[in-house]
C-alpha cells in the first residue's frame, strides 16, 4: 500500500505547481499590441473576400474528388 500512496503524492505535488507557461507567455507578450495578441479583434484576419475564395477552393476540391471517383470507376471497370 505504501508505493501507491507515494505515487499519489508525487502526482499531487506535480499538479500543485503553478503553470509556468502561462506566466512566461504573459511576460513575453507584455509589450505587444493588442492586435498582435489577437484579443482586441479576434476576427482581424477575416475579410469580405473570404467567402468567394473559400467557395472557389471548395469547388475545386469537390471537382477533384469527383474526377478521382470517375477515373477510379473507369479503371476498375476496364473503361477507357
């Protein structure tokens, strides 16, 4: 029973330490502008032209999958 208690104590002491990563990020980003951190405007990367560009690329991807399926069908069924 003693090793199990010792293992739980080790886990508990590891979990009780403060998170140094969060503090390091705060120190690193202290002089940054809000736009570099992304907290002032979380959608600052979105533009009005994103919709048509996304639709065009999705259309190209769907066309690629359809052509891939047609070519596999032709290959499997000996059609040229």
